[in-house]
C-alpha cells in the first residue's frame, strides 16, 4: 500500500478549514465580548461567570448556563438582552435559547466522614434506659404508651 506524502505546512495553513476555524474563533470572541458588555450594561454582571455564548444561528442567540436558576433569570431579561444585541451587532437576533449544562464538579481529595456508629450500652445503662422508657410510658396516653412499652421490651431482649 502506497503511503501519502506528508502535507506541506503552507498547504495546512492555507486551507479553507483553518480559515473557517479562525473566522469562527474571532466571531466567538466578539460574541463573548458583546455578552460581557451586555451583562454589564444590564447590571447582570454576577451571572457572567456562569454564562457563555455557544453560537448565533437562525436569528437565535444560544447561551449556555450552569444552572436552571440562572437560565430563568436570563429568560426574565430576554427582551432586554435581545434589544442590546440587535443594537450592537450586525446580525438580527429575535430570540434566545438558553441551554443548561451544569459544570462537572471534581471529587474532593479529602475522605468523606463516616456517620458515627451507635454505641451499644452495656448492662447497667440498658436497665436505666428500659426504666426511663417505662416511666415515660406511664405518663403518656395511647398509642404512644404502647409504643414506648414495646420499645422498652425490645431493649430488654438485646
């Protein structure tokens, strides 16, 4: 089987794929800057760290947020954001599509704490507990009385 000759560096840099990629990255940076300016102007700056522009297609601004709560806050401001983008951009934006994509949290390196294990009381403490349960049962009405007595019997068996 014949091997293809490696491409020349000029062929790689002069190709249409690289040009389309550089055009998209430049456009993406412009969208991000415009989103940042929009959020600052609309006093939504705290949301900016959790929101980014994914694309603009078919008159729709596609945003990605990290939680549903942020998505609803952005949806409430949808008309103001659309107006800002229409005033500042060359393309016509008529709606916003907000996609929720939570950030994946990395597990912590610290071990998780185990729930404390119940300590079994020995002899004397068991008798005291049973006596307290029986005294308390005498003061209570049904159905709590029968439940406390059943618990006391259970303690006596163990």
